[in-house]
C-alpha cells in the first residue's frame, strides 16, 4: 500500500515524475483450500419415471417420517400398467418409526395390494437405496428387522416375475405426493375413483415424460 504525506508548500522541491505501481491483482479465492480438501464437481442428472414393459405392472412406494415431535408417519404407493394408467393407489398414516421401517411398510402394503389385483409380473421401484440394495442382494446392511425382510421376500416370490429397482425421489414423485396426502386424507383410489388434484398432477407429468433435474456432487 502507498502512503502519501502532505508537505507544506514552502518545503516542496522539484522532483522527477514518478508513477504509482498498479494495484495488486485481486485473489481468485478468498479462502484457501487445504491439500486434503475434496474438489466437488456437480453433475446434473435428468430423471423421469418410465412405464414397465408390456405385460408388467410397476409399484412405486415411499415412506414419510416427521422427527419434529409430532410423531407423524405415513406410507404411499401407486401401481401402474405399461401405459401409465393407474391400477391402484394408496395413502395412509402409520405408526411413527424409523425411515427404513416405514419405507418397508409402504412396500409390503403395495405388494399385498398388487397380489389382490392379480398382478403377475411386477417392477418394484423406490428411492430408499439401502432397502433396494438389500432386496437385490447387493448389500447386507439393513435398517429393518429380519422378520420384515423375510416377509418382503416371501411376497415377491408369489409373483411370476419381479424386479426391484432404485430411483431418485424426483422420479418417485407420485408415491412421495401420496405420502403427503395421507396427512390430509388417507384413501385408496383406482383409475375410476377421482384422485386428489396434487396426485393427479404428478401422474399426468409422469405420463407426459416430464424430466426432472437432480444436482449431484462427486469428489474428484
């Protein structure tokens, strides 16, 4: 930094011209990163719901748990055909428990309803990655009791064919909306029974193939 001193006029002496040095360049980053700090490179994923193959149905399920002291919890799910049409949708409140257990309850409820609707081939899709990996045999880590795990496997084996898939929440919006609907008014709906407006809106978005963006951060 340059300091200019004021000198009385009587003491001013002629001097050769001079130039102030240019100001220092602004730093590129105000906070230094330690050598061990990971660099994040965001990746944008485009996600949308996809219908099941011809001759199959798809069950999307979700669970909701509030840890704000209200002890609220709910489950929701929707069974749809290869044309995106709704076979059956459900929403109901449930006993407050951990997220993993509530998600499993939603899946069990959906599978039982699918069997009652005589569904033979089913794709099961949810956003609980831990549960999906457990059912696919990719992980042994679990957040549910062994008895609940066994019940789910027993139900799945009653279908002629089944497949378990993971999907991000953005592609599971109908089931997620049904969970919220459970707090306002639980219910069981078919294509012929008028559904709540918010649920119908999400179903229509899926049928139109609306894309949703998800920002993921990955270390490099």
